[in-house]
C-alpha cells in the first residue's frame, strides 16, 4: 500500500452500526431481483374493430380461441441494506407478496376474463407489466424497499420493462 492509499483510508468512517460500516449503509444503493413464473392465456382484440382489422393489427394474437404464454416475471427492488440482516428486502416476504398479489391471480388463468386488475384493459405484455407494478408498488414500500422495475418476458424474444 502506498502513502496515497493510506491517506484515503483516513476518510472512511470508523464507526459501525450493527454489522456493516456506516459509510456502506448510507451510501450504498443495492438492486435485487426476484424471478417468478406463471402461465396464462389471452387474446388481443378491439371489440370496435372487425375480425379482419383485429387480424391485421394483432395477427395470431387475436385468435378467437385464445392463446397462451409461459411468462417469466422479474421484480427488481432497490434500497440500502439493513445494517443487521444485510437485506434490502426479505426475499421470502417479497416472493410471498408477488405470489399473493400477482401469480395466484394470473397463473393458469385467462387474462381477459379472470384477472381482476386487468378488467377492461388490453392484455398486451406492456399493459400487463404496468398493472403488475400497480399491484406491487405500495406493498413493497411497506416492506421498506422501493420498486425499481417490473420486467415481463412473454416469449424468449419479447419482453416489456416498466420503471414507474
């Protein structure tokens, strides 16, 4: 170690709170992501349009007999690690929250017909991503973290991300 490195170390706080140094607690923003899965069916269509116009705009996604996806959901939260646990959020609590507010409502359901928070909304991946955010944001705040991003993979090639 040279003199310059040694002088810089004098600026680091020496006090600690819990198990982590104070400079780490107050200056560190950490992002953590929980991944979940669900399977759901939907149909993209506008009831004010003809079948031909729906097919032109939405293609196979306007199939009158519906179609389904194996979705991957990524929920990213941010915050400062707790000085005692080191957690930004308890991932077991986050997983339970996602399951109760989102997965249980969507898994093996018809998004157009069965999902209360999607009633009257176009069930595109983009809109679904925003509505999942709306289901989670306040509850994540109550757990002491901030919702940063909801990412929803509809297929291996298509996904939507929402940052509020």
